[in-house]
């Protein structure tokens, strides 16, 4: 029974082996999985063990989103932790209309955007290392060996250039690219998180991709 | 306008690189522990933390806008310089030590610090001018440069 509940609550990656690719939060109209509701109830009463489980469940996705927005591990660490702390402090205001995941996601996104607006003069990157699988990712192998005009470009150079390009986007555009193209959320889910309509998400995604494509033209075919 | 219908395939391939950026090993093992520890620390020291929240915000401004740090540093320097200038212009109680040696800068030192080789001609009793101020202390005034010479000689 517990196993079944876990299956219900654990999102299924859309692509095998995709550690950071994220799964959509549940629809607000759908019933929130029982176990998460219980954990939230317990956490609301001050049960830190229950909240610890909630944090462990969503920490990777929240961290990844903030990291891709900031391109800075230390900032992402602080902001992700603060988002969960704020989430715990504000649990009483959580109505349960959406999943806890969507709710804490919004907190993290708002915190990150506020932080980035204040940080405008300081855009220092502190990038995480690439995992071993990156060298064997078929998409990347093809991109480097066959399609890239600058074939000498290594993965690290591509990573830096890509992050530079991301940082040139405005916060809303960067967020849309992060949520859709990096984390794999749907337009609908992004619209819920960002509090805008789907058309806005689509247009922002289009514009952001155009900007990125222009900036990274040397590295694309 | 459908972003998926445009030819962004190469870009999307490149963006897949972002998914391979991972934090240091073991990072997520301690992440939730750190969050819970910070929540507990906040509950225990909430009021104490609140006392210093203005200070954190103030110092945080330096991170956000370096111009604030420069302005604050300039203000502190200006404050220190003005303090030094105003202290030099403030008359000393008891008639002023500077009157003793005219325009020569002088140093007041305890007699006990004077070495056995102190030349008596440079030792001026303060009692004659500064009267009441130095009555209780066995002080003598000397030209500062002379004091350096004498102590260095020992």
C-alpha cells in the first residue's frame, strides 16, 4: 500500500537517465496524493520529520530550477534552502488548492526572480561540474562532432557559453526556457507556476529561444 | 506562434547539456538536514535573529550594490578624518600642552619611562605652565623626536 502511494507521488522522468529533467506537478483540480497531504498536515503541526520528507522529495527539482536560473551553485543552495524554510513558515497559508510541489516551486521561483533583480550588477557564475554521462549523451556527441562549426569546442566551453547565453535572457524568459527545455515541464504547468496564461508562456519561450539561438550561433549548425 | 514548430532542434540539443550539470557529490544527502537545522535554529533564536535582521539587510546591500559599499567606506573615512581634525582643534584642558613648547610638537610621557640618559635640559616640568592638570602625575614634556632618539639609544 505504501509502495503504491509512493508510486503515485513520485514523478516519472520523461526520459530515462535524465536526472534533472522535471516532471509536471499535479493538476490543481486533481486530488493531491494522500501521502503528501498527510506529510503536509503533519508538517503544518510542526512535525519536522514530515517536512524533512517533503524536502527530500522535491529538493533536486527546486535546486535545479534555481541553479539553472542563477548559474551559481552557492546562490542556488541559499535560495533553495530559503525557499523550503519559507515554505515551512508559511505552511499555514497553504490551502491545498495545488500540490505542495507547485506551491513551494512558486516560492522558489519568486525568491529567485527577486534575487536576480537585485543581483543585476553581479553576475558571477559558479557552475557545477558536468556528470560523466554528458560525454556519452548522443545529442551532445552529435552536436560537437558533426554539427558544430567550431568542432574544437569542448563540453566545458559549451557549458560556459550556454550559461552566458542564459544569463543574457531576462528572468521570465530564462525561467520559461529552464522549466520547459531543461526541466521538461509543459506549457500548462509553467503557466500555473508563473501565474500567466499559456499564450504568454509560448511567446516567451519562442522569444527566449530566438535570443539564445542568436547568441549561440557559432555552436549550432 | 508555436515555438515547437520552429527549428530549434540544435538549440534544444545544446540545452540538454544543462541537465548534466550536477552539484558536488553528497550535496543532496545533507541538503534537507541543513534546511531542518536552519528551521530549528530559527525557531530557537527567532527573536535574537530578528535583532540582527537590519544588520543582515544592511550588509546584504553591499553584496547587491557595490556602490553602497564604496559610499559607506567613504562616509566612514570622512567621519574619521573629521574626528581627527576636530580633535586637533579642540583646546586641551588646563591651558594646553602645546603652549609649553611653542609650535614644537611634544609628547607627554611618564617620568618612569625616561631612561637614565635623559638629558635634563629637555625635561621641562609641566608644573610651571599646566599647573593643576599635571600636579597629580609625574609627567614631563619633551620634543617627540628627542624621545624617539633617547629610547632608541637604550
